[in-house]
């Protein structure tokens, strides 16, 4: 077995061997190293082990590294015991309410980027010095050191362990081996009984074996990429775009590539999920002679929905908000959002209630073109919801320009 001191030294030196060693060796519950299993952990096995440890309530925001487990939970857990929340802080609060009502512990799943959304409820609600609420955190470790990833994930991944340590939350890497996994859950259960405080499990890439949600028949004729091309094709040369996190920004980048165009007209919000509209809002305030378009997703909009109130009440007339609603977190496995409950949930009604001058819904190519004309003719803030079906191209690429290049190009465009 590789000595801990050698493994630690390799990590600190960022040796070329580090990625290999990190993929082969992990930490046991007692802190010692162990060989990582090459066999992925079955979501059903982990779910049952979690249930056996006394955890029966599940909530959170889906992540690509957890999509297989999340898919199993969505198909297995009764609706009253599973909630896909608007943001990660909401999930901690739900687990707090669950504990207060039942005395039991809930599980919150999230991508590590979502730690920022839950620091406040973890520290000012769940911490032992405050209300002492036990919560099992299952965290997808995007940007794990030594593993190639996107810039926004690399920044977060490098500090994830340190963040948890600074919050005094005990943390283990989730083992793929069933025996080791159960030992970790036993340690967590003992922690909950003794400390009544949060405990975290970090999940590496490819920890879980495959589990997919069943496909549903499409409710609307267009996929996001088709609808996006219709929207962007209606814009004027001076119109500026701020696009939301996930597949939407990737598809926008490829739209420009396929049409042999530059990328200076849009700021791709590759991180900071849910904040694209606020970025676009302050750009609109400071560039009153330019039309500014916020291209959003339903999951992103829900995450920080209070921005609708600020935008609606301050009312920049050059602000245009377009929300592509497929009722899912499409970039991380297609888990459903509340916005997919089309009979009872209305994004347009919320926008109008917050003070948007107009808000309307479209779903076909012709309706998009007509809707874009309405957006051009009416003073803002105006919102157009585009209802679309789930899915994206399997060969969809990622932006090839750096985030810094995107920023500088966009700033020059705004000054032109």
C-alpha cells in the first residue's frame, strides 16, 4: 500500500503521477489509503445502504456526477420524500424542517459549485453551535485536482475540501467498494447521533454505474438548439446577449461557429448558475442605447427567482428576457424542475407580478419569430418563455475560446 505521506507529497507537488495515483487510491474512513474499486457503485446498492443507515428523505439540485443516483432516487422515492429544490440552500432548510418534525436525518445532493448557495444555512442553521441539524451531504466533486475539467469547475474543485474543512464538516470520499461504502455511512450515522451536525461525502467522476430516467414523449415541437437558432437569427447586429449556464451557452457558441461568425456579441455565463439575468440587467442599466438579451433556462431561473422582482421593479426599457423551458435540468441528466408542471406553474405570470411590462409564451418556430418582433417593438423589461422539448445533440462541443477571451471580446463589443 502506498504510504500516506508519499501520496500527500505527490498531491502537493502536483506531480504528473498525481492524477493516476488519485484515481487508484482513496481514503478509508479511518484516514488511511485504500485501493479504489474499478467496478462502479450501483445506485440501487448505495440507495439501500443509505436507507439502512436511517436516511429516508432526499432533496437537492442534480449534478452530472450524481445523475445516475439522482435518476434512481427520482424513480424510487415517494414524491413526499424527494424534492428537486430550486437551490441548494433550500435543500438544507428542507432537511432542517424534516429533522424538526421527525427527529431523522435527510440527504442533500448537489454539485460542489452549489456549496456557495448553502454556506449560510449550514453555518447559521445546521451548525452544532446554532440549531445542530444533522444532514448528509452528497457532493459531486467537479474539478477534482488532477482531473481535467472546465475553468469554473477547476476553481471550485481545488478548494472544495478546504471549504468543508473550514466549515468543520467531516468529509469522506465515497468509496465504490460496497463494504467500504457501508463503513463510511456507519461513521456518518455515528456522527449524526453524537454531534447532530452535517457530514459530507465527496463523489468522484464515474463512481456510479449507469441509471437513466425513462424517456418521455415530447410535449413541444422544438429542441432548445432549434429554438435558440430562431431567436439569435432575429437579433440585430448591435444587440448583446448574456447566456445562461449549461447546454444553452454551448449551443450558442456552436451556432456562431456553424455560421462562421465571431463570439463577441455574447457573454457566456459558464458558471454562476441562475445569475445571467442579473448580469444582463446591470449591463442594460449602463448601456441604455443597446438592447440586452438575457437567455435563460428554467432551472437557472428557479435557482435565484428573486431577480425577477429587481428587474421588474427597476424596469430597464432595453432589457429582454428569454427563458427556454424544457422542464428539466437538461445539462445534468434531465431531472425534472417545477417549471415542467405546465398546467399549474407559470413563469410569465410571475414576471408580470414582479413588474415586467409584458410576458408571453411561445413554442413553435413561427411563434418565436412573431414573439421576437414583439420583443423588439415593446419597451422592457419584457419576458418571452419558449417551451421546448428535452434533449441535445450527443456531439455537442464546448467553447474553444477561454473565458477571459470571451470577456474581453464582449467588453469591446459593448464599447463599439
